[in-house]
C-alpha cells in the first residue's frame, strides 16, 4: 500500500520518543502459515524497514478499537443515530480505498532495520489521536523498543483493508467487517429483476 503525506514513524527506546522517519513508502501485510501470524512490513525513507508480527488473538482484539478510531471523526460522531454513523463510516471507507494505491508485496534486500532484523512480536497496542488528528498506533513487544505509527484517515482505512483481506486468506474465522452501505431488507424485497 502506498504512502500518505505527513505520516510519522516514531521509535521508542525506554521512555524516550524520537522521530526517525516521516517518508512512509508503503505498508504490506502478509500471512505466514508456518508462524500462523500476520507479518506487517513498514517501508520508509527509501532505506529502512520495520517488521512486526500480529497474532490472531491480537488482530481480534484490536479490530474493534481500529474501527472506533475510524468512526471517531467529528462528521461521523455528529450523526443522530447509530445507523447513520455506520453508513457514513462505510461511505468514508469506500472513498478512502479508492484513494489508496494497492500493489503486490516485493522483496527488498539491503534495507536497514532500526528495531532489529527479526520481526517484533507485538504484545501490546495502544491507540490515540495526535495533534494532527491522525490515529497513532503504539506497537510494543513484551520487552524492548516499540514503534508509533501515525496514520491519516486514508492510510488507516487502507490498513483495515489489508488486515481484513489477509486475515481472510489466513482462514482464521474472524469477522473483520467495516460497516458498508448495504440495502435494507425492505429495499432488497422490493427490487424487481427483469
């Protein structure tokens, strides 16, 4: 998935945060059957990459949180009823996916790995909004350094789609759904097909 302007990548060492790169190139999500995990790779600054594992359990737990972050936009929150909020979220999701450039993952040897060459096994995820209104995912292993990814709305929806598609390929029996603009039962029954 291609980059989004203004995406920040921050690495954390103990309690210190510092910006390492702001030039996100792309994010890939792949299923590794032998590990039964999703491998997320974040490429940035044309020279660097971070890799981390997401387990089925973690994906199942963070999915509703990521949807809440996508739904936390003021224009969605000001809708009077839950169905209107879901419909608007579905509309914004579809619109964002039209702006995201999806492509096949490629191998890129020779990249630097600021968090080490072995993928980080994420055991804790925290989310928040930064001053720019971006969703910040703070990903941490049980011990050691973590990373903060600040994702704009388009990139957040792209990551949701990548996780959805890859978890489906993994056959994890997870229902990772984004509310869609679906016709009501009444609309379905009143259709005429010639």
